[in-house]
C-alpha cells in the first residue's frame, strides 16, 4: 500500500520514508509512540488554549502522569532518581537508561508540531531548564528535598536569570542573596523579568549575586528559591506578543528567606552552571523553532496548491515557487544541522560537547530564529490578507508570525549568540594551537 503523500516541507526527510544515517529503530519507535499522545493531549487544543492565554491545569497533570515531562531533561536522564521514583520506562517502552539526545530532539520536535511555542512551553520549560542544574550540581540534601516532587510533576520549576537590566548580559545580574544574621538563610532581594512559567512555579532555579556588586560573573551563584505563596514574593503576568500561554512573569523579591542549603553547588560558581545549562536550553529551543518554521512553510505550500489567482493556482506563479524554494532551502539546511547536533551529542561526552559545541549551539539557536522569520514571512505574504487576519484559514500563520521575536530573543538574543559563537571558536582554536605548540616542544 502506498503511503499517503505529505505536503512538501511538512516533515523532515526521515519521517517521509527516506533513509537516515542518524535515526535508529528506537528513535522511530519513540516518535511513533509519542505523536498520538501529544496530538490528543496538546495539539488539537493548542490554538484554543493559546488564545485563552492559559492551559487548563489538568494538561500538566496528564503529561506528568504519563511521564511525558521527563523527556524535556537533557540526556542522559537521571536514571537512579527516576528508578527510585518507580519510573523505569517512557511511552512506547523506552527504558530511561536508553534515552539519548536524539530521543530528546524528537520529543522537542513533536511538542512543537502545532506551530505554537506557548502551549508546549507552558508544560516543559521548567523541567527542561529549571531542573537540570539541581540534578547536576545540587547537594544530596537539596535533591532529596525537591527532586522527587519536581520529577513526578507534583511541583513545578522555572529558570529565573533575566532581569529588567540584565538579559543576555548575565554577568550584570543585580538580584542579591546575602546570609541572614542567624546564618541559616539567604535573604534575597531584586527583580526577575520575562520568566517563562514563573506565575505557577513552586521553585525557581535563580541566578543571584552572592559576591560584591562589582564582582561580575565571579560573584554569581544559583539558588533554589521558593515562589508560590512565599512571603516577600510578588508575581504578575506580562503581556507579550507571542507564546502567551507559557506564562511570562515579572517577579519581585523583597527580603525573601531561602534556606542556606538551597544553594546549588558552590557559591560563586553560578555562571559556570548557567553556561552548562545554556547548551541544552539553546538546542531545545532550536529544535522547536525549526519545527515552527516547518509548520509555517508547509501551511504556505498547502495554501498555494489550492488558492487560485489570475486564473490559475498560485503555485503556478514562478515568483511564488521562488519564494517557497528560498525558504525551503534554509529550512532543510537548518533541519539537517539540528539532527547533526543531536547525533553528535550521542557520540560525545558531556564535557567534550560543552567545550566543542558550546559556541556553535548558540549559532544553531540564532539561525533557527532567522529561518523561522523567513518561513513565517513567506507564509504571511503567500496567504495575503488571510495571513494578516486573526481568524479564518490564515489564523495559525498570523499567530506564528507574532512568535518570531520570541524565537530570536529568549535563550540569548540573536546578535549576542552570533558574537558568542565566533568568540568561542576563536578561543577554542587558540587553545588547541597552544596545546599543539607545547606538545611539539616535548
């Protein structure tokens, strides 16, 4: 039986029947197992929930009950912890110890298939970005207190780094944490802004300044700060253009008491921990944004196949085909790059990947936003007035176009990521050159 053809650009090649040197049978089984669940529990309601600006509470619980928040964590998963909690397998029978970075790439891709970042972001952002530093660097005491509830989805997390005057410039953070007179608490004061998921978060993995005001990156630490119903914490939602249902939040902290043992790892090591976490965050973002670009371009392609103008379908107009081709070339190149990153991370040790791929992960994330802009622009222009209308057949395209800035700014703004990539490449090149010169003198 011949498989039903897919709209051009609607799926990566490996999901259209083409052979792949990257994805193995376990990856194909995983994708086939999770797509129906995500479609049923998320995507078929995504537009409605995004317009309502909030997902119903049961959605988070449904995903948690099915262990469908766990795959947002970086590979390898915290197997010992998961098995302690009775979590031995994920959907489709995938053993938690067999979960690799490509399984994670597939999960992030499938979660973004509605084209909207808000609904999936409202579910996974805390697990993807807030929990990993606790898993990697948290003390045994801290992990025992917070990880069981976070991993089981009984409590929610977020990552709280950005401030009104410190976005991509993490070293400029001014929120302070000082020891109390009794020595048993950190007293936290400051503000955090544009914090995804913050409004319904129990624990924030928060960047704070424990060193002097002029200590820069060396004075930063990471702290698990209780938020929900915590004295001294005030939160309000921010109105943003896209990803509305993800719960972007402004947080004010006024003499908030945090147990001393809530420090993640060592004092003054916050910047190092943040940078380690950024690699997973930026790859996760890049995968989702690349799928958003695919949704936009596929919608445009499907539309021009049926829409007629000047007496013939739009797709018969050379200028239309040229626009689709230009966007499609960018998209497929980006998609292949994302897959390559996932593959490399299954073959490299974490420390090696952090060193060799850190700068390029920032570039991957930046390029994803550029590709989304091209595909979203193409979709709006080809949909014409329908793509500029917040209802009807161009509704999703119009919503997607508003999400472009949300892909190009969070997780490190585009220009900063490009500069970071080149600086990291130069640094790496010089280090390797110096090492080679030293070895030649032996």
